[in-house]
C-alpha cells in the first residue's frame, strides 16, 4: 500500500514534528492489547502513549513509514 503525503493525518504530522524537535528519538510500531500501535520513543527509551492503533500490521507500518519520511531532516530549518 502506498500513501501520498496528502493522506497524512494530524497525529502523523505532530509525531514527525516531535521527532524533529528532539522530544522523541524515533517512532516504532509495538504490540498493544492485541493491536499494532504507533508510539514515540523518548530519549530514555520509554514509549509514549499510543498515537494510533491498527489491527493490520501493514497499515501500522505504512503509517509509521510516512511519519519517518516527514521527520527526515534533509535541510536545516534556518534555510526557510
């Protein structure tokens, strides 16, 4: 399943922003009560509360992939 940037949700944009800001070190998909949850990982290695939950692992991975692409810092912010 391919996802376009226009198909992102608010939580994905917020998570990418928090990764870029340094609050979260990264994001991961974890098992959470029988579902696949996307969480942010703090610098000390502890996970945040689930930001999204999916029954299908592939959908969770696709959502996480979009977050990671948005969080990728390819140019310094000062260039804007």
